[in-house]
């Protein structure tokens, strides 16, 4: 029988908080059980195993990040949209490092399709409409933006920029200026 008060949703939220505290790769059913003061067996009526728990955190993180990005994008276009989206992405990663790491895991096709992952791609394509990029350039630009955002944020959160005198926020702003310039001057397909 399920322990009173424990639900899949409550466990997922607590697991997300734990991932932010301990790191996503340190998230286990045992650690979550300790959070609730129960034995791990008490959680198995709500979550099958650690992999399912991690997938649930990933799906939650994708949804949270999509909500944040959508709110930031509202009413914006062009460079303003690009900067708002990028800042929402970076802010979420810095505030929720474990959830951000979870959002990067490979999901099976069915889970990915049902999650907010598609919404992220749609928002990125909406930004790119402001730059009037046709396909296949739009797909290339989506990949470039995702790579740049993830690369910068990953390096920043892992301390990769800590030994340089230039402020990270200045580099971030200059990088977004450069991306805007690239998007406005996208080279034609040959």
C-alpha cells in the first residue's frame, strides 16, 4: 500500500529539488527516500526505479524551462526575442543546475514527443522567423543556437570561465550580439 502523502508528483518535485542540491547524477531512489524519512521500498509504488525518477525530473525540467522561455518571449521579436530566450535558458540553468542537467538526457521517442521538448524547438523556430531564415538554414540555426546556449552555460556552471578577468555577463552579451549578427547575415546555401 502507498504511504499516505506520497504521490508521484510530490516525489518528482522533491527529486528535482534534490537533483539541484546534490547534482542530477547523484539522484537515487535511496536519497529520495531519505528525504522523506522512509525506506526506498515505500517509493516503489509511485516510481519503478531510478531511471524512471530521472526521466520524470527531465520532463518536469523541460516543462519548467519551456514556461520560463515562453514568458520571456511574449511580445518580442528579432534580437529582443533571441536575448530573452537565451537569458531565460541561462537563468534556469544557473538556478536549477540539477534540473538543467536532467533536461539534457536522451528521452525515448514517445516520452520526448509527449514532453515540452518539442515546444523548445518551436520557440527557437519562432525566434528565427524574425530573421527570415528558410529551411534548411533554419534547422542549422536551431542547432547552432542550442549548441551555443548549452556550451556557454555548461562551461559557466562548471567554472570554465572563472580564471579570466572579463566578466562572464559581458562575454554573454557579446556572444548574443554576435549571434544576432550571424542570424541577420546568414550565408546562403550553395
